[in-house]
C-alpha cells in the first residue's frame, strides 16, 4: 500500500544504478544542497527530491545497487513517510556518523563511495572522509553529477530571467565603494591575500548591487566572483544581465574597477590557472564547496569561516537600515489589513488556511516595492 502522495522511483533508481555500475561505484551520496551551499534551492538543483520523491528542504540520500535510504530530521518524518515509496528506507537521524555506519554495513571493503564534490561543504567532506578512514572504502569525488546524468533532459532548465541592478537609493553604497572596501581589508590582513573567492550567492549579489530570481523567495542569481587586488572576475550567464546591469559593471573599464564577465561554468578552470601563480586566496569555508576548495593548494589558502564580504554585508549602512525599517512598516500595514479581514470573514465560515495564506500574499504584493514574500506563507489554525 502506498499513499497517493508517494512517488514511484523504481525507474529513476534503475537508471542511476546502471550508471553506478558502469562507473564502478558501490554507493552514491546525494545531498539536498546546491553548489553555493544555499539554504533554499532551485527546481533544477532538487536532485534529492527527484531521486527520492521527498520534497522537504533538508536530507541526504545514499543509493547502492540493492538499497536506498534517506536521512532527515524530525520536522520531516511524517512527510517522508507519505512521499517515499517502498524502494526507500527512512532513517530518523541526520548525523554523518549514522550515514557512514550504514554505508560501512552495506558497502563491501575495497568498495568506492562516491559523491559530487561541488555539492558538499568542506566540513561535510572532511566528516565523511574521517568516518570512512581506515575502513578499506574509498571516498571518490566525481565531477560529473550522476543524478543529473540519470535525470537527463527531464531536468528543469537553468533560469533565464533577467539579472537587474538595484537602484542606489536602496543600497546606500555604490558597488565600486564596496569593492574598494574589500580590497582595503585584503591589504590590511596580516597574510596579505591577493584574491577573495565568493561562492555564496548573496555575496556576489550584494557586492555588485545586482539581483535576480533564480531561487524562489531569494533575490539571487547563479554566480561566483574572484576579486583580486587589480582585477574583478564575475562568473555569470552574461546574456541574462539587463542593459543597465551591464552598463554599471563596465563603468570602470579599463582599469582595476573593470568587471570582466566570464561564463558561470568557467570558474574551476579560471581558479586552477590563477592558483598556479604566487597567490593567496581568501575564502569563507561555510559557503565554499569542497570541489572549489580542493583546486587551490593548501599553502595558498587563507581560510576563515566567512568571507570578508559576508562579514561586511552583515553590518548595514544608514541607508540600508532606513530601508529595512520602511519595509517592516509596509509589511505591518499588510498584516494589520489581514487581521482585520480575518475578523470579518472567519465568522462567516468562508476562510480556510490556504485561502488565508493567498490573501495575505496578495495584500503584501499590493505594497509599494514588493518583490514577493521571503518564504512560502506558513498558515495554520486551531
């Protein structure tokens, strides 16, 4: 018996297992993250959801030739039971130790345990590496994502929507000033890094005062930045930049404030070339994947938990503070309107949780400057 909410994953698993066989892989780990360690992800990056049928925001799956298991936390146990079919066993924990223990049980000694290094944080990679150390199993990074291969042309296409400039009245600081500030921090740092690598999507969006909508509820776009003392490389799908955005980025050309646009997929090759020189790359380990991190020789790395951009971005300037307060006032207006509407309509028996959520979204959209909610409305009564 399967609930109607479950997804039949038999064909998907068979396709992935064929690929594992040809690759000589005994177990494949599938996380719920994207290549930028984003909290929310786009449909194109929902690999865990596609292979398991489970649509919660956090989890890890492992697939072997004859077994498949999903690990997720207590928020999602009921949901996972409704969405998983009989191919899957649900593990009610999230610790890497428990995932590794399961792998050691089902993967024979000398077996390969594989993953996409561009979807795992440095810490997570190190945890798996430690857990499997000395067990005879090899942790094998594969740059081709095997779920993507199995998914094929059914996988949603990359976003093609416009990347636009945020007007100066919202930011309180031109991007050129932000770049100068970060370069100053590089100069003043004891280790004198020659470059800062930005992997977190909000880092690049903030630095250049650009916005997009590649991920629902998040005003970001897929990108990386390598900022050196003299050059700025922005890795992004260039055709998507609005005319104003392109103009803004080119305003410092030629010179050290000229933004060189590179294709999004070129970041690894570019970083590999750059790391051959006499350089030191400063990065924040929380948002950098093991895939990018492993390209740079250890002695050329300056590692901190967060990049200088993430730290600087966290301290809002006077204009940003003013904008935050104004946004909260506008949102409060929508909430007050909503409470009044509820008082009038609930006694008539006309409102359920879903129509209530739709109504408050509409009230928020009606406010000036609204770009939509910051997450899907969580609506419950009783």
